[in-house]
C-alpha cells in the first residue's frame, strides 16, 4: 500500500534532504498526492499538492504563534 499523504516535522540535520532528494523519491509513488513539511524552528508549514495535471502546487503557511510556546517546547 502506497501513501496518499506524508507529513514530516523537519529537523535541522535532515531538512535539506527532506525537501530535496526525499521529496524527489516520494514523487515517484503514483498514488502520492500531498507532502507537508512542518518547521518547528521557524513556525511555518510547507505544503505540496499534486494537481490533476500532475503538477505540484506549493503553499507556504506562516503564522505567528501565541505566547503559550515556551523555550522547552
């Protein structure tokens, strides 16, 4: 069974690999439709969605986070 959606939390050590070679590999899965990368260090989300024309649509979501996040999170 192949995934339709993959969501990952980026780490400092693997973020370039996750956005590059790994995403290139994932795109070879025919059923794969959506890739979400969450950057917990900069509080933003990158979303890639495969269109009906087999193109990848990129959306960058960046929001301010409330004061409830502490240094230990």
